[in-house]
């Protein structure tokens, strides 16, 4: 993939994440902050499908943005063909792993398995 | 018949005989047998107009001829005498001692360049990167085959790139760049500014091929926009701005 395409995704995920995380934070203000973090309320958030969907999208956006940021930092730290390949594939694997693990959590709680 | 000396005698352009003196600290380093650079100090008289290069040549003439320094035109045109002067990348021939406001002037080789010896550095990486971005007009026809006598350009079209054409390839921007310090494959602000110079030229048709070259994992996207390159350019070129314009092309904001 061309670097400009990757960076467009990088900037796009950053902007979208800022917007959705703002919604996520503002939802804490709809009730008392401490109250919103109580176990029952957190579980209720996960079981409300639109909210769970938004959490899933935030997870994907931050994973893509974060792991690409990590890739960029590591590429600047050291150079070399084998190293750069390892960093790129490692970051994609990390991103997929984090999204899979986070999605599993969201789906399980949404389905009442937690 | 007069005998011609086999080696030309080095002459400073202005004999220095002032009551003002500074301490000139010159970094000495020979990679073939030194582990780290050391500084040699010389007390040098100077006038209001004496440049750092003239002070270094005074050292070579009267104290230590073995100091390695690269220079040529002495008028900020050739870009040979770039070095770190009191911590900042500058041209030695374009920096007056009097304007440094210091009794101690420290000269070191440019950062981010391999050192040949003392103040002389290797320019291969700079020239390779410069060459890589195809620093010439690309088009199918030429002035020789075209019906027109020359490729016409309006003042507005010229304005788009003219400041970038002032680059003298001195390497000060690359020396100041923080990304160049860590990323040995980074193309560098000099080459990127020159890529913009030709992309923005209305006579050029090689925009796509140049954008493809700089759109690399060690290309334009590794610039952090620190702006140091523009701060140190002795010719008033603004590579940081050129890089942002190039990003505009790649992101689709410019065409």
C-alpha cells in the first residue's frame, strides 16, 4: 500500500476517533461521572446495541491509528529491510490481535456472557 | 623566467590586524584514528567584516595548516563551507564574527553527515537524494523541437517555485533536520524542497513520477514539521513550506 494511502487512513482515523471519543466522554456527563462508571451502568452501556457499536468503531479507529503510529516511530528508530518488514507485519498482527480481543469482549458483554 | 610554485599559496582576502580578538575553537576529528572529536583553540584578531571562514583560513595560514575545511566561492553561492558555528548550521563565508556576539566561536562539522576530517563532510547522501527526485524539467517535447522559441511562463507561475530555485545544495537544512538524525533512509528537506521546485514549475510534466518517488516509507511523510530546515537556510528557501505543499498534492488538496 502506498504511504500516502496509509497516512490518509492515519489522519482519517484520528479525526473520527476524536469525534467518537468526544461522544463517549460526553455520555459520562449525562449522569453523574462516578455513577456512570458503576458496574451495572457499564454493563448496560455494552448491552445497548448502538453504544456497543460505537465502542467497536472506536476500538477499530484507535487500533489502526495507534499501531500505524507505532510503525512510524519504529521505522524512524532503526532502518533495514528485514527490520522494516518485521515492524510492518508485527504492527498489522498487533492491530488485528487487539481488535479481535476487544471485539470478543464487546460481543460477549453485549450478549450477556459476562 | 619566473619559477611557479607547485602549490598555490593560500591568501585570505583581507589581512586581519585588529585589536579585537576572539577564541576560535575548531573541532578536530579524523575517523581513521580518533574515537571522538577534540577542540583546538586559537586566538584570532578580527575586524567588523571578518567572516568565520576568514578566521579559519587565518588559522591554516599562521597556526595549523592541517585543519581540513571545504570552501570555494566565499560569497554564499557555492554552498561548500557549511558547518556548525556556535551550535547552529551556517555558511562560514556568510557569517561575520562580529554578528555572533560572542568572544568564543566554536566551529564543528555539520550534523547528519559522515565526517571526512575536521570540518569537511561527505555530501554523497545529499547528492544521491537530490538526484533521486529528478531535478530537471521532464516533458516529451523540447525547446529545440517545439514550434515556440521557448516555454513561456507568467510571473505568477514563476512565483510558485522561484524561491526554491535559490537552493545552493549546502546541506544546512539536512544538518538541522531532526528526522535526518534518526532516520538514515530519510530523503531529507533539501531533496523534498527541490521536488516541490520542479512539481510546481508550470513547464514540468513529471509531477506524478516525482510524487511517486517521495511517497515512500522514508519519504515526505516522515517530516515532523519542526521547521529547522527553513530557519537555517542561508538563501531564504523555506523547505518546510515546500514539504507541506507537496503533502497537499498527495492528499488531494492541490492539483
